[in-house]
C-alpha cells in the first residue's frame, strides 16, 4: 500500500499518463458509504453503463451469426426458430435472475456479451458434435461396406465353385470327346470349303454379267455425249450482244418466236406456260447474264416430259426449225435453236439409258452381296482350320488341365468356407451397425435442439441454484423448443451432451462430490469457452483442481 501511495510522487513526470480503473460492487452499503466519503469518485470519474438488448435486437444478432450454419439453414424456417429461441433463453435468464435475487438475495447479471458467448458456444459445440458423429457414422459405414463386400465375395466364390466343378467334370470327359470333336470339325471345314468354292463360282458369273451390262450402258451413254457437247457449244456460241439485239426487236423474224417459245417451255419446270409470245420471250431474256446462267445450269437429266413433247410436236417438225435456217435470221436464235434440239435429243437418250443404269446398279449390289457372302464363308473356313489346330493342341493338354481344375476347385472351396464363417459370425453386428447408422442420422438432425439446451446451460446456468436450474431447463427452455417444433431428442438433458458416465466417475475420483449440482458444475467447467469464476466456500473444487493438476 505504501509503494502504491508513493509511486506518483516518485515519478511525477508520469502523472499525465496515469489512469486508474476502479471496480465497485453494487452489493451492500460499502459503495454508497465510500461515495459519500470521497465525492471525487462521483464527480471526477467516467462511468460505463451497460444496457441490455431488446428482443428484436437479440433476434437480429442471432440471425446474423447462425446464417452460416449449414445444419440450420438447410431446413426451411429453422434459422428463425433457432434465433427466436436464443433470444428467449437470454430473456428468460434475465427474468429468472430477478426471481433468484428475490428468493436467494444473490445477484446474477447478463450482458450482450453473455448472449454472444451463447451463440459462439452453440456454433462450436454443434460443429464438434456433428464432426464426432460423422466420424462414428463413417466408421460404421466403412464396416458395413466391408461386410457387404465380404458377402458379395462369398456369393462370388460360391458361383466360381459351381463353375469350377462344372469345369472339372468337363475336363474329365474332354479327353474322350476331343477326338470326336476333331472329326466333326474336320468334316465341317470340308463342307465350308466346298460351299466357298460354289460361292466363288457364283461371284465370278455375276461379275461377268455385270461387266457386260456395264459396257452396254457405257456405249449408250457415249451416244449422248456428242449431243451434250453440241448443246454446250451452242450456249458458248451465244453472244450477249446478239441476245441483246434479239430482245430489242419489236417484232422478231419469222420462226424466231417458235425458238423462244420452245425455250420458255423447257425452262418453265414442267408447268404449261400461259404465254409464249414474243413479249414473254423478251421478258425471259430481260437480264442476259441471268438468262445464259439459267441455260448453263439447266438440269438436262430432269427435262420436263410435257415440255420435250411439245417442242418435238410443234417445233422440231417444222422445216425451218434448225440452226442453219435460223442463223440467216439471228445468230442468237440459231444458238438457242441448237440448244433446244440437243436438249430434247439428250433427254430421249437419257430416258432410254436410265433404266439400264438402274439395272446396272442393282446388279452391282447383287455382286457386292455375293462377295460379302464369299468373304464370310472364307472367314468361316479359316476359323474352322484354326480351331482344328487348337483342338489338336488341347488334346495333349487335356489331362494337365483336368488336374489344375480340380486343384482350383478345392482352393475356391476353402476360401468360400472361411469367408462364410466370417460373414455369419458378424451377421448380428451388421444389423446393429445398420440400426446405429439410422439412429446417428436422427441424432444428427436432433443436435440442433440438443446442443441448444447444452450450450444455454453452460452459458447461463452456473450462477443459479438447483431449483432455478431445473425450472429454466425443463419448464422454460425445453418447453419453448417443443412449442417451436425445434428438432431435439425426446427427454434430452444438458448433461447427456456435456459429459458421460466415465467422465463423471473420473471427476469423482479426483474429489468432486457426487451430487447433481457438483456434477453440473463440473460439466460447465469442462465445456465453457471462457475462464469461469468458481465460488468454493467449502474448498471442494480447489481440492479436485489440485488433484487434477497433479495427475
């Protein structure tokens, strides 16, 4: 005390940096008496007042901090339920603190920091519990996977055993039967060779017929080639200037209108033209370039039958409808006339040759089919010959294969027997593990409410006596959770999540009394995230703590 009193006088240069923090308890009369004796405590100090948060503020804060918890946000509406219950817990503790003071004359204070500690502890405990149960669940799932794999292996071994026994029986009779099989396969190969020879002869005959028919078609098509060449030369001989002069005539020379009419018929795509007059012809030749291009790209193979017949009946029968006569009247008309005549000639030749071409295509298809059939037969003959060679080699190895098959069957039988004993021995465990996994899934969903009870218990309950603890947990918190339909385990108790029988036994060994309040305090002490204040008038906890530290 003397050192503290003399410190400012010894270091007067540091007085401007000296700050004092005074902490007074509002309990009793001591603070009021000191304030009267030393008025400077009131006049020359700065007070920090802490006000509680409203219900709406508590909910907003809770919503803000739990929105990133997947176990809560993954269920529609659950986030609002959790936030509402958290605010209810904080408010219920404030009300219970008033009742506690009236009943026990003991103070308990809650601040916004207490509420934030509740949220932080809840998130921490929920993550830990979910992580622990995830590990347990994965272990059981891995065990079940191994069991299922073993069961599948047993079934597979049994199937393999059946197959091996069948192979053994087959190998036993293979030696006797192999000679007969070789004889049958030899006869079959000879038959296939004979069939191949017949197919080769058929293919040769068909090929000769196709080649002769192709030569005939080519000869007919050669007759059409000069006609096409003449039509092309007629078009190439057409000059734009001659066509321009021709279409500029008000009235064409005699016979020219028949030439242009024939062109109109041929280029009208099989539709009978309404007008083949000179005016219609001039309109057709309106754009000379387009007109020449349409004649060059004319589909001569699909010349309209009615157009060709009209030209033959009405134009080509006329004495003056020829290039020589028309040349004296107009070079353009002569070229068009030559083109019309050759197009019609070609179309008639094409009509004669086209059916032969189709027959030739069908003959080629027939030849291809015969060749494919011949190829298949030859492949079959080759396969049979190869098979004969393999059967000969197999005959020599039949005895060794029989012995190997017997040994393999015995080995498979031993494996199947051992695996079957293992699977049958773990059958009960498989049922129990399956049920445990299903229960883990339920427990994991209920952790949302169970951890809420446990975290609220750790955060707020320490200052209260046992009746107030039971009232808060059973009559208020759990009741509110049930009304809000929060997922939770039926009949859950905070100690169910905070400790187990083994931990409690360890605490008792260290010196902790076995009564309910002491066990609850031990659970709070080991699960809280901040350093707790332990009120220990009977020196029970100090003894346990000393024992624990020595261990």
